[in-house]
C-alpha cells in the first residue's frame, strides 16, 4: 500500500465516507436544506470517531472489521467473508423489492425503473466480482 495512505489517521475507505457525509452537509446547507445538515454532520463525525476508535492499538478484531480499519491480511480476509454475506443478502433483497414494485406500481413508474436499475447494478457487480476472484484463484 502507498506510504501516504498508511500514515492517514483513518483508512482510505473511511476517509471517503466521512468526507462524503461532511460534503453532503455543506451542500445541504448551501441548498438551504437545514434539516438535513445536523444528521449529516453527526454521521460524518460519528464515522470519524468510530474509525479512530477502531484504529487504536488495543481494538478487537470485530471492532476493526466493523469499523473498516483492517490491520492485516487476516482482518481483510474476515471482512471479505462478511461482505460476501452482505452482498448475497442485498441481492436477494433487491430481487424481492423488484417483484414487489412490479406488482404494485405501473410499468412506467420511476419506482420500477429504480428497482430494475438497482437489481441490474448489483447483478453486474456480483458477476464482475466473481470473475475477478476466480481469475485470481
């Protein structure tokens, strides 16, 4: 990994997530949606606090994995297994959502197209991920 990334106080993934929440809060404030600003700031700073807590030297495995602050290859392997299970559940939930939406919404509804897009994106991502994993052995 790059030395500049290793020196960050939190992982690169957490840096992106925290930044997205804080940027979202700034955009919401600029757009005049002041009800959305506090929850976004709380999400951003809560994520930062959780990442820093998971990054401390004495943190447990589960704390590091849930906080996306992997310390070594073992943490990454455990996290991959957990995320694979989450992906399978997400795909099944998207399929159930798709069937529910197409039975209650008119065909030209934006909800139908959103459900179709979500199911397609998850299916394509799953197929690509499986291809990459199989090629790597």
